[in-house]
C-alpha cells in the first residue's frame, strides 16, 4: 500500500500530540486513524508551516491571527497525513478549523491576498518536508510512485483551500463591513497606529471618552468553537468594573477574542479597586497598566497584548488553571520572552542540567527559585514549601550540581531564567519542534 510508509514516521518531540492546538476530540480521532507517531509528526509540520508563513508574510504575524494560523496549519497537516495514510482524497470538509480565523483576519484589516499567499507558502514548505521523508524512507520505483501521489494530492489541497478561503473571506468581510463594529475598529486601529485622530470625532464614534485615564483588557477563549463573544465581553467588562471603571469600550476581534478599555471619573482605574473579578470557565483575560489620554489608551493595550501572549504560552498555575494575566506582574517575563527562541537559548545556557526533563529536576528548580526569592533563607523557603530545612539545603546543593555552577554566579540571570521556566514551562525547556 502506498500510504504504509508514512505510518512509520515519528515526531522529533515524543510528546508532540500533547502540544497540539486542535480540539482534543478531533486529535484523538486522527490518532485512532493513523497512529500517534504520524499524528505527532503532522502536528510538528503544522507548527513549522505556520512559523514559515509568518516569517515570509509579516502581515499575518499579529497577535490573535498567529494562533488561528497555527490551528489552521495544524489541521491541514494532520488532514493531509491522514489522507496519505488512508490513500484517499483530501477534502476541506475534514479541516473546518482552517476557516475559523477568517473573522479575526477581516476585523484586523488583513487582505485576502495575504491569506492566499499563505496557502502557497505553506504548500511549498509542506511539499518539501513530505518529499524529504519519502526520499529518506523509500527507494526505487516505490519512491517515485509515492512522490507522484504526494504531489497530486497536495496540488488538489491548494486548489480546494484557495477556492474555499476566497469564498469564506468574502462572506465574512461582507458581514463585517455592514456592522457597526467595523466603524469602531477603524477608529481604534487609527489610534493604535499612532495616526492623528480628532478626539471629539473619535469619541463620538466609539461612545467613549478618550481624554481620561485608560485601562486596557484583552479577553480570549482557547476553544476553537465560535459563539464566545458574549461571554468574553462580560468577562472584560466585569474586570474593568472591579478596577473602578465607570465607562467601558468593548470591540470584538473575531469570534474568540475581544479588546476592551475602561476609564474612571474620580480616580485612575486600578485592578481590584472595587472587588475581585470573577473567573469564567474557558475564558482568559490579560490586563495592561493604566495610562492617560491617547498614549495611555495605546500603551495599555499593547501591554495587555503582551500579557496575553505570555498567557497563551503559560503552562498554568500549580493551584489550577490560571485565567488572569496582569502585565504589572508579567512585564519581565514578557520582555525576556519577546523572542522565544532567544529565551529558550538563555534558559538552557543559564540553567544547564537544571533545564532538563523529569519531575525530580522540576522540584529542584522550584525549590531553588523559592530559595532565591526568599533571599537565600533556608528557613523561609522551607516554611513556604512545607518541607524540612535540610530538604531545601539538599535541593539547593543538587541544583548547583545540575547547573554546573554555584548559584552566586550570574545570580540575576539565574533568577530570570528560573522565572521564565516557572511561567512558561515547556515553551522554554523543549527543543523547538520541527518535522523530522
């Protein structure tokens, strides 16, 4: 069978399937059909495709669009591998996730030409990767037969995706242009881009006073299914109200994300000023710092976007699923992780063996971070971790052995690296996944 060869492919990261951005039931279906190895390899291929696309088309490298792009690329890659393994035609109906980001793209003013070019860039990259595997695993006449089938199938993928993407983009764009949200987003984008904006006209369109102190919020849902907008708006407004905001502006950005701002009359908004915001299942929220007038409107928003970027990489909290990401607490992590590849390299360089896998190594890292946070007090660290003083001393000694250096050497860098690991986990510990 032509498709048998692909069932022997394995991912570079053995836990690749666990890091997929597709809905778990969808991924489980593909694992059942083709096996965990090929499915994991496809997940890595999708991630690499998305990285190549954003590298070549920076217009798509926008927060929110990037996440939808990766989801779509992964869906295509997994669907393609399934089609090859099962020796059947690829159909767009198998990968509905590809079109879920259309609303996000349209609302951000990204043109259809960038989306169509993305399909071609992704196709070129995927062809190269799949044919490279063919060449390594097959020989003789079988190799040429399989390569011909691969090329035929992937050309049909491009044809289908291009036609369907154009139709979906047109449908979403028509609905968007007819909405009141489009006019508000146009003004918001002008402010964020630093254009000269008459405050009275902008305030009239937005129904929001731009001369006050502003606090920005970004709320999003990881669930790829639609119909989240109402719950996201509620979460954003609730947080702003608890910060003391008496006026709010909420702008939906696609189906699974909203941007929001709030301002107060008597005093600048402050997170938690009027109580504690309530979490909502499936909703995550990022918040910036308070700032005045248009500069504050702009700066707080970009800070919230940075906090959201960290939130989407964050591996959660030891006490449960984390839902609130405050830039005031995450500013250092945001700055250090702006280039995640450099952050990953920094962590490995500073931690050495402490960046290794395994629960025991993670425990040593956590203990060392606590020990440094407590100004190198064994007693304070032991009390905070609920362990014996001697246990902390042993783990600190073990940390030095794993690192290969004493903890006093480049202590600031050491603590920064441990902070990155505590917040981002595997995002800065794992090798950068790539197809193999």
